[in-house]
C-alpha cells in the first residue's frame, strides 16, 4: 500500500503496520532507518508524490509569476513545512517551466506504465 505518512502514523505506533520502504529517491528525515525502494531491492522503482497549482491556458505571465512567488512564500513558512513533512514529503518549489516539464514527463511515464500493463478504463 502507498499512503501519506500521516495517514498510517497511528498504525505504526501500534505495530499493526510496518513500512518496508519509501518510494522516493531519498530516505525520509523522519524515518532514517527505512530504506528507499531502490535500497530494498527495487533499483528502478521511484514514485514521488507532488502537489501543484495550474492555471487556465492563456493566463497572463505576470499572474503566473505572482502566484508562483506567493506559493513559494507559503511553502517557506514553518507551519506549512511541518504539515508537508508530516505527510512524508519535502516542500519544494519550481518555476512554471520546471513544473510543466514535471507534468509532461509524468504523462509520458505513466502513459507507458498503463500501456505496458494493459490497463483499460472501466466502462
């Protein structure tokens, strides 16, 4: 199962759930003894969750820049950082161009996973 860390935390404390590995490229600072999937024997396995904000096509670049700057400020606040880290993630910012590349790369990657696995939509 893949789940945000804060969702399974109560079960970790009781011992009902044990984390076998984290799916990202690096170990989590909050779980330094839990290996990455690569360290656990899945060298090409890496899935990192992310959240982002998108705007409608044609939104003026000045508005995009303003939103990006304000989001960066919010992500630098200690209470926001703590909430994100509690989920087992690390706060990060990107330029609009970097974020667009992340989305495009993800579409290609997951499109291939879906095609290779023969996954079809439920009708």
